[in-house]
């Protein structure tokens, strides 16, 4: 079965439960933190997915690592994933959960790419402008890429707003190449 389909099923189940129990906010924070850790180092996923280890040993590790440290709904999900041998989908489930969470709260994920690091005031000013432009709450992640030379690129959901010097130079180059010189 496709990883995205599996992840979406578990995410929907968890999201439905957490909405019902009014715990979506804290589960989202814990799940996002967990996914970021696992994206950086997947050794825990490899351990939990190892077929040569007993499930009881895996559950003991889950208890030791997560009990009392993440929301009980997320803790229960991790145990379920161990029992169902689906732990290799934890990151994908977290991503799908975030999509459901953001959609329910009218939040749009946004990447902001700049040539140099921005101050908090500059980031907040851009977030405010994007909030007004989209009419939605902006979940902003910043990234520095010196290749854009100057300016900013905002990827808001599936839309790209490119106000970088690199882009402007590319547009100018295309226009100059289209000119016919006699």
C-alpha cells in the first residue's frame, strides 16, 4: 500500500480523536517536534522497524523514551504503530497530521527564502503582509539562500511569490534575448 495512503489513514484517525478530546494543539506541537528529530536522525525509526527485535522490547523502548514526554494520544499512536509494524511511517503521518491540523485552523504553510537572515521585526512584517494578502494565518519557516542575491521568495501553500534579484535578472535576460536587433 502507498505510504501516503497509510499515513493519511493514521493521521485522520489521530486527528479525529484529538479534535474530539480537544488535544489537537498539544499533539501537533509534540508531533512536529518528534518528526523534526526523526528527520534529522532516523535511528529510532530503524530500531522500531527492525524485524529481528521483539515487539515487547520495542514497546519497552517506546515507554522509556515517550511516556510522560509527549501527549498521551501521540504516545498511544506510537505504540499502535509498533504493534502494526508501521513505525517507518511516523514522519509521513506527522506531515499528514499537520496538513489536517492547518486546514482545520485556516493556516497555510509558508517558506520564506532570503539572501541574508532577517530580523524578527522583518519576519513579523512579512508575515503580517502575507496574512493580509492571503486572508489566512501564516505558518512561516525561513531559509537563507545567498544565490537569490537580494530580495525574497515566498512559497505560500502552492503559490510562489518571487521578488528576488535573481528572478528579476532572469526575466530581464529573457526579454533581452527576445529583442531583435537590426
